[in-house]
C-alpha cells in the first residue's frame, strides 16, 4: 500500500483541523442566539430564535420571587453588610424645621479686586472673609453691595448680589 506524500498531508491537515472543532464542541447557547441576528428578518430568523432561546433560557437560574428574570450574564450582588451610618454623614441634609431655609450668610462687599495669577474676581466682605470666583461669569459687584453666600451642591458655594439677577460660583480663600 502506498503512503500519501507529505504535500498531500500538509494540504489536507487544515481541512481536518477546521472541521474538528466545529464537530467536537457544541455552540454555546448565547453564541447560537447571537448567530440568529445574522439572518435577514423573516420566518427563518424567527425560527432560529425559537430554536435557540429555550437552550439559553435553561442556562439562566430561575428568577427570585420578584417575578423579574435576571439579565443574561448578570453577576449577583454580594450580600450587603450593615453600613456604618456615620460615614459621609456630613453630606446628608440636616434635619430642619418645616419651612426653614438652608444656612446662608449675608454680608457687605468691602473690596472687589482680581487675582493676579488667574484674573478671577476676589471679593472681600465686611466680616473679613475673602471669596474667589470659581468660574467665568458676567457679574458686577461694587463696594457697599450686599451679597448672600449660600451653599450649593457637592460642597460648592454661590454668591448672589442683592438684586438676585446674577450669581457666581465662589470658594473661600481667607
């Protein structure tokens, strides 16, 4: 009996290797469902989904008593430990009486200048505090004006002149 030559073996090897994985390993259910997306809309695509989704559904654990099916591939959350109630408590809204306003400060402007390095407004108040403008805003402040500094979100502050028509974000520098 004659043995096949080396070139014939080398040409046939890729064909055998390509066919082996396809026949040896089944297609995972997710990959099978995703393969249906490649089909054109119509009865063939619907039949593909009807054929592959039950196998995919069998891999998903049954839903909890909530009646909501978990997302495919969702990782369940670890059980929550009892949180330390004092962590970041300073950021919680303070209990105030109904109708009470948040804490504000009203003062009179004694000096308005500009920071030489940034060009932003520096506002000195009659209580000795100095506030710097945080972002560009068209605002006109004059010595003797009454302004209100009030807290904003995430620890920020806003300065509002007495007319209330404009405001600017500020940070305290002194």
